[in-house]
C-alpha cells in the first residue's frame, strides 16, 4: 500500500482541479504521513502559515492549540507528526477571507473536487482511528445536519473505525470558548486517551 499511497500523494501535489475551476487557492497541497499510520487526523484546509512557511499540517496558531489538546492526551507534537497521518478535506490554502479576517472557507464545490483524494488516503492508509477536526471534516462522517454540540465529546464506530471528533482549534472560534463546550472537548480528549492506551498508540 505504501507504493500506492506515494503515487496518490504525487497526484495530489500535481492536482490543478480547483485552479482550473477558478478558485483562488494558494500554495501547494499540504499533508503528511505514511501508509502504516494507525491514526489519521483530518482538518478543514491548510492555512497561510502551513502553505507559505512550514509546509506542515496544523503548524499555525490553530495548530498550537490542537497540539496543546493532544498533549493532554499524552502525545508530544513531534511524536504525533512522526507516527500519524495528517491531512484535510481540501488540500490547498483557500486564500484569505474577502473581509480580511481569517481564511476563506472552501466551498462545497472545492470540497467535491478534492473529495476523492481524501477517500484514496482513507482507503490506502486504512487507519484504525480517525480524528476529524472542525465542522467540515466532521460533516464527512456525520452529515451536514447535526450540530457540533451533539457530536463532540463521544466516541463512535464508523465503517469499522474509531472516530473521535474535535472542534476546530482556531482562536477566532467562539464555539470553543464556552465552558459547556470546553467540557465536551475535555470529554473527547478523554476518549482519545483511552483509545491511546487500548491500542498502544
């Protein structure tokens, strides 16, 4: 499977679908990890720092909070990056929001154009555990009609895999600032810690 994944990764890096469709994406596709990863973390899309500076998933300000959360589970950032697969629903930085505040959210069309890349990653890596981070990634597994408050904080079994969703760790997110929601995040991290121990991750 590692050879097949390497082929898919080269194809992702060469992909021009969104650019040809007229979307103002910036920077190269961002993802990391190997075919033997037992856990896959799936975000929404790379940010400006990821696309223009580090070329690593979740390495901007949101990534700092994400790795603080994962540190509570018992994973150091370097260990996590070395052992697990990190990708996103859309692979390229979508560019800044027109308002000038934050990043533009990828459109549904962009998500559709990128969808088979994520499906290929899921098939070839075949992780035991999936951590979807943020609404867009969560919708891939739970549909569009459920609220985060009804999903975050639990452990699920979907298509034979353990799925533990987390909200997006952006500092601009009002959702993660509410005490009741922080309790749900803490509960989700508790489930991740149990899975870490159960599977020896």
